[in-house]
């Protein structure tokens, strides 16, 4: 997935991909005209690599929803886990959190897609997202989606 937080970063990426696409097309045409099989194959490989990258990017972006509609708390109650941490959200708004380095019991509240956990010495903000119509819980959401590291978060078990 292509992400950048650099100002005008997406413009630079588009220009680079466009240059690779045009260079590949020119190389493929040159290879075809000069009967240079290696140039033809390399040119088409460049063209189809850029097209494939754009298709994958569009498909991934269309599967991702940063601000899912969560109508009520019953959609988030349950156990959310991955291989490193587990969060149990109960209907009475209590929470049990477990990871390799930390454990606590406290309270949770939800505001739209944001989840706020509080306990003694703990004040944590998390975020629900939707990927392929499946709700996920990001325990360390980025302030800016362009700074996202690609981790889809915890899944409901």
C-alpha cells in the first residue's frame, strides 16, 4: 500500500509512476520496432507493474473505512485479540486488557469510532476501523491516516 506524509508526496508518487509507465511503454514500442525481445518484455513488465500496483492500491483503499458507522455498543462488545494483545469489552462498560508487558482492568467508553479506555494509571485512546466490512480495533491509531503503518489492528473473536 502506498502511503506518504510528505507534503505533495502523492504528487511525487504519481509523477514517478507516470514516468515509469511512459518509459515502459516507450521501451516496449522501441523493442517491438527494433525486434528486441528483451526490451519489449522489460517495457511491458514496467507497464503492467505500474498498472497492477495502481489496481491493488485502489482495491485496498476501497476495502478500508476509517470512520465506520457503529450504531450501538453491542457491535463492539466482546473479545478483540491478535497474537500480542487481548481486549475484552463487556456490556457493563468494563474492560480487561492483556498484553505481554501490561495488564489492567478498567472502564471503556465509545464516541463514534473512537474507544477510550481508563484505569488506574491508564488513559488510552483507540479506534475502530472497518476493513472488507469487518470491524477492527486499532490499539495505536495514527493521528494522521497518512502516517499509518499498515497494521489493521485486533479482530473480534
